[in-house]
C-alpha cells in the first residue's frame, strides 16, 4: 500500500522509517542481552536458596509466561487510530486477534514446557559461582580418557549437507567457520562422540524452522539490510543453534569475551523460545 493511499485512508500511521526500524532492533537486542544476564542471576539465587533445577525452571518459566501474558493484554486492548477508514479498522482488529492468539500459545508453551535451562550449565548456577565437583576418578585412580573433539572440517562438512539452513556461499557474511571454534567450545567432552551425526539430526528435525529463519532473517531480508543477523546462513550457525537448544548457558558462557554479544543476541531473538510451537 502506498504512502498516499495510507494517508487517504486516515490510518494516522507514519510511513516506514528504515532508520527508526534499525533503532528498534538495537533496543530489542539490548533487552534480550539484559534478560539473559538477569535470568542467570535468578538461577544463581535460586540455587543458593536450595531450589532444585526442575523447580527453578518452573519458577522462571512462569515469570516469563506472565510477561508474555501481559503483552497479550496490552495488545488485545489496543485500538485502531482514531478516525481510521472502516476497512483499515477491520484489518487492525483482525491482526490484533491473530497476534493475541499467537501470544497466548507462546505463553502456554513457555509456562509448561520450558525445561533444562537450570541444569544446562551447572557451574553458572551453583552458589558463589563455584564449579561443580570434578568427575569421580576411575578405580585405578585416573580419569577415563576423553574422546577426541570433533574436527572443524568434519563439522563444516556435516553442516554443508543441510543446504536448507545455509545461505549461498557468495552471500554469506563471513568465511565459513569464522565462529566455529567458539561454538564447538560449548560442546561437552561427553558429547564429542557422534556429534556430527547429532548435528545433522538436529537440522533434519528443525528443517521447517531453519528454512523460515533463513527466509525471514538471512542475507537479502529486510532485517539483515540493517546490518544485523549476520550469523544466519553460516554453516557454523547450525552448531550455535543446536547448542542454544541443548546448553544455552554453556553457549553464552563460552561466547562472552570471545565474540560480540550482538551476534548471539540477534540469533537468539530470530530463533525464538526453545520450545515455541511450530508454525507449520
């Protein structure tokens, strides 16, 4: 719809401003980063109070669901601009109902199925930041040898076999593997064996979601045109997303101080809640 038509309809809405949109994305990224840091503090406090992992996850997920429910109330009570064309007003209310239903689904899912965050990176939520006890030595007094870590070449080959998650090579923002060392640092030694196969299984399981992610936020998309979401379409991003689902605190801990926070913040926002309902 042209700006002229919008003005004639009496919508009262300003035309799209790319600069303002970019500022909105920056503010969203700031809120996401602060929320992740605050959630870590909450988990630490709950652990120090003797709250178990499952109960801690329930408490935090219910708080998050309440925030989403608050957004639902605010959206549901919104009205079209005063004096808007009746057709615009009808479309406005239809959009409000759709957004409200989606927010309710997200709130329901967040409150009942978000699990595993408290246990995903134990040393971050133990009192005073102490690390968890070391594994018990073998009867011979020595630790069992760790399996070899997956090689970058092996992981990149596994990722490249999942083209639905990748941008064309000439459109990628970074050389392949630019963030791979940091991502693989979030893979625990007990997960080394067969990790490349697990990565491919993850990509197959989330194929529709990965296709949506690439289409909505990948190179050439409107959000990417503002210089954000640069990780989307990279092969190593499959590892980052898999770790985001499996060990989000461990990923954040390995990321901090190694890479710019905005890259991970953007990816977390675009990927969405770990347990969000599929749109398909």
